[in-house]
C-alpha cells in the first residue's frame, strides 16, 4: 500500500463529509417576525428593537434564546428559551419542542417551510397551541450570525 496516496484520499473524504451539513445548521438571528391571526397581520422588527433572539441549529437539535438587550439588572429582565429535536426533509423543517417555560407548548410539533438564500433563512408555518390560545401563521426571517 502506498500511504502517500491513501492519507490524502482519506483527508479528502473526511473534508467532504464534514462539509455535508445541511445549510440550515448554524446560528441565526431573528430580524423580523410576522404573525397572522384570523386574517390580521402583525409585523415585528426584531433587528432594531431592544430584544435579541438567536436560533441555534446543529445536526439533530435546535434551541432558541431571547432576551431584552437593555433591561434592568434585576428580575424584570425578560428571558425566554426553548428547544428540542428537529427533522428536515427538503424544505420541510419540523421542530419537536421538548423544552419550554410554558408547559402548554412542550411536546408540540411545528412544521415550517424554510427557504435559505445566502445568509437569510425564512421559515413559514402554523403555530397551534390550544392550551395557550394560539392559532396563527408565522413568518420569521433570520440572518446567519458570523
């Protein structure tokens, strides 16, 4: 065996495997969100607000964290987080929310259509949580954190 050719070939194969992660994998910052409830749209610009939300997606799981940027340093700071596993089949992204502060949301599954264009991810789908009185369409736009 010629190790001078086997080692570079193995390194090439390893490099190809490590770069095969889906484009959705990464850290994403929410820049805008639209909710449509009973035909009424409400748009929130998260990029210029005093709130920052990140969604972090790895090969099998996702998490999101949200907090006030300029909040007081006491218990009035608003912090929100959740996460779980996900599946991705083409442009169908399904979140299985395993962890969340509001137990009405835990154990729920949400399916979205996602599009990724460069460093922009848009997810669109329905959120329906009877225990929380939520039944709406959401459209969220994220940019990839660098």
